[in-house]
């Protein structure tokens, strides 16, 4: 599998799931683990393999998680190089309060961002607007990107 011109050989015992392959049990598992939580600890991996966890707000739509982030953020750059991630429910400050789920993140192209925006808006609309306003006050007019995160199916 090729991702942004790089061949992915480091992802062991995981395979990418197409939308049609996402089983009801995987969708239910992700929903059950994250239900009632507003934040998830998104763990991405550096090129060296060292994990970096970041609390992020998320929305679930059809068994997939959607996250908004800045195009200049570290998590965006790490996902671009290595899309394997881990998710765990957490507090706003990042304290993990539940089990970890293995997943694969995908950077959404501009034509697919509408799904992510519509999923995030009902829960975080006013928070997203305030965040964007504060970012502009700070002088950063950085581009926002959306991530689609799908649980992976472990191969035996």
C-alpha cells in the first residue's frame, strides 16, 4: 500500500479497512469505548517509533472518528508519514480513562471534508468557532485539515 508516495511496510498485523469492510462489531466496539467522552487521546508515532499522545475533540459518524487539526501541527505531520494511531478516551487534559483502540488515520482531501465538518459541528460548533477566532487573534491564519480515523482489524 502506498500513502503519499511512501510504501507502508511498518504496519504489522494490521490492514486497512474499506468502508464496506467495517463490521458492525468494530463499529460498536469503537462506539462503546468512546461513548460519553468528549475527548480522545490520539497517539501518533514519530519516525523513530516514539509515541506522542495528544488530547483531541472528536465526532463519530458511521463507525469512523473525525478530528480537526492544523496543517502545521505535529500530529498532522506524523500521520502523514505513519498513519497507524492509537485511541483512548481521556479528559480534556489528556488523562486516559479507558481502553486503547488500534486505528489508522487518513488525511481527508478537501472534497471529503464536508462529512467531517457536519459530524463535528453539532457537538463542538461553538468551541470550534471560538478556537478559530482566538487563532486569528494570535495572528496565525493556518490551514485546518480533517482526519478520518478507522479501527483496524487485527490479523491472526
